[in-house]
């Protein structure tokens, strides 16, 4: 197994595990580099760095790349990862606060739609108003499981929460180009997450990547469980041809028995060591440029 995972979520957004539990699991699975990519928040990054410090052992040093994941586009399906983000960047923090408020309002609308369908989710089963956590559909899906309305989180999406299903409520998102630019300004290296999830034909995907690259996109998440072997070959070739960084991650959320497992990357990432080194070098260069007052790539 490849000992890195560059896309994991914690309970600071819609994941289940605390930073401590994520680090302990990484240790158990002999993973030595994790990127924490919580949705729309950087609040978990400091606790994650501290947890990694605490779990380090002489023969196992866990490195955590600070990151986040922004949902973009009209349907929110195009996700942009920002590796090496500066978690204290004022403009980014203001944008994330606004996103969290939109998520709160939308969570209330989903609860109301489900109530009309006959499922009453007790308010204290979702993150409380006082919490800063960005409320997402996975929180609502887990509440439906707890209620006994469905057996699994996946079933909750398939029946009620996925696009076109009766309790689906869209969220107004920034454009992908805007996300790439905002991330650059916050010192991050932007990468297009799980490109196959955008649901585009090859030519349209190439055009999206080209447009985003013009705005400052630097990487492509080629090795993600959503991509078939064939798609991975094409994405890998596209990334290298375009001079983009190649990344990979499981998108682990911590739900028992569902979706990605920590470190669960699709096979075939032979160049992972060189690709990780290139990503780390880009992150370092962006941090240096930030210290000198200019975001890298601007
Ligand atoms: P949200 O940002 O609140 O719209 O939730 C998006 C998250 O829900 C994604 O990052 C996935 O983790 C999960 N998700 C979205 N669509 C599905 C689906 N069809 N099946 C399972 N999980 C999904
Ligand atoms: Zn995503």
C-alpha cells in the first residue's frame, strides 16, 4: 500500500474522526503523510498538527499537509483542494465564514424537507448553531441512519439527499476559477479534486482544466477512488502533459464500512514519491513567496 493519503476529512467538517483518531489510524496503517482537506474550514488544521506531533514515534513520523476543500460550480460538484494553505489568511477566513452561514441555512431547509417526508431529525443530532462546523449532507445522512429511516449513509444519499432526490437542497457556490484564485491568495497550491466526479466528457474536462490552469490551478487529483483504471491513465497523462502536479487521496470520511478507507488509493501510482516531493516543493515555494509578500504564481 502507498503510505500517503492526500485527501482526508475530520470531524471539523463532515468527517467522523477527530484529528487524534485520524493520526492514530494513520500510525496503525503505517501512513506517514496525510493532507487534512476539510470542507470549507481550516479550523481542524492546528489540532491536527498538534495531534500529529503527539502521535509521532521514533520509527514513524507523521507529516500533515495543511489543506482544505472548496465546493464550486453551479451544482457544487467541482471541488478544489488547497494544499499548504495559510490558515490565518483574513480574506479566506471571511469567505469561509460566509460559506458556513449558507450551509447552516441550507441544513435547516433539508431538515424541513425531510420532516415533510415524515422524518423528524431532532435538532441536537446536527451540529449546534454555536459550533463553527460547516454542516454538510453527510451530517444529515448520518442522522437519517440514526433515525432508522435508512440503513446506510449511501442509502440516505441515494434515496433523499443526492441531486434530484426529494430532500436535496442546492447550495450557492463560488465558481471554480474564483476558488482557485482565492486559494492562491491564501498561499495554497490549488488542485482539482476527483476530476471524474465533475461528470464531464473528456473534451469538456480538458477545457475546464485549461481554464482553471490559467487562473492558477497547479494540480490534479488523479488517484482517487472515483476514477476507473482507464480514467486514471488518462488523467495521469493529462496532468503530466499540462505540467500539473499529480496528487492522490482516498477522500476518507471515517464512516464505518463505507466509502474510502484511510490510505485506500486506487492502484498504479508508481511515481508517488516524486509526485509528493514536487507537491511539497510547491507548497514550500508558495509559503516562501507569501513571506515575501507575494502569493506564488501571481
Ligand atoms: P455537501 O457539501 O453538503 O453538498 O456534501 C457533499 C459531500 O457529500 C461530498 O463531499 C461527499 O462526501 C458526499 N456526497 C455527495 N454526493 C454523494 C453521493 N451521491 N453519495 C455519497 N456521498 C455523497
Ligand atoms: Zn470532494
